[in-house]
């Protein structure tokens, strides 16, 4: 009888440990990426918080107008930024040239509302780590304060900003 109880307890503990370990090790998807070429869906998962830190530091450098820090945080090769009006900045030099004038003319300041790290492995087996963030933006346009709302999608590779997209809408009384 004691042997039967012992076997039953061992079986119970082995089964319960196996099930909890398996469910904890399998991450739950948080959404999916849709492939531009064939429309296939690739599961998205929660990403590394280290990418959020990179993007927070990048936004801080923009708020400070620190072009050298921004330059250093951009990827060394194939950097690209796409602005809210469709402007494409290929390379860090094009990005810095734009920012140097924009910072002087408009004094932009971002206030972050949210940051979301997400990642997926593409068809080539390469990990893609993105940060999606939302911001309130204040600009000085010809002496007037202008408010806008922005969403950024930033690809972070090896601790640097490889590329990002900016989506923007103007502030409106109904938004507040």
C-alpha cells in the first residue's frame, strides 16, 4: 500500500512539474507581422526591454538637440528614417542635416506616452526587434506653439537605431 501511494505521489509531482514548465517556456504571441510579399503571418512576441531603453535614450537626445549622440545611436550602415510626410532620409548624414535645421526652426519636444517592445523572426531566420512608441510633440512654428501626436516604429539592431517610421496627426480640440 505504501508503495502504491509513493508511486502515485511521484507520478503526480512529475506530471505537475512537466506541465507548468512547458507552459512557462512557450511564449504567447501578442500579434502578427504580415509579410509584404505573400501576405503570410509571422507571430510577434513581447520584445527585450533593452530596445525600449535604446529608444528612450534616442528620444532624450532629440529633446536635448544633441546631434552627436543621435549620430552615434544611428546604425553605422544602411540607416533610414521615414518622416510623417513621406520624407525619406537615407543615411545618418541626411538625417542629421535635416535635424540640425529643424531643431533651430521648430524646437521640437517629445513627451512619451507609451513604449512597446516586440520582436519576430523573419523567413531568413533573422530576429527583428522593434519598438513602437507614442508621443505628444510640441513645436514652435513661426512663434506659435503647435501640438501633434506621433507614433514611431523603430527597428533596433545591435543596440542601435537601424530605421524608423514616424506617423503623425495634428492636435485637435476633440483629442484632449
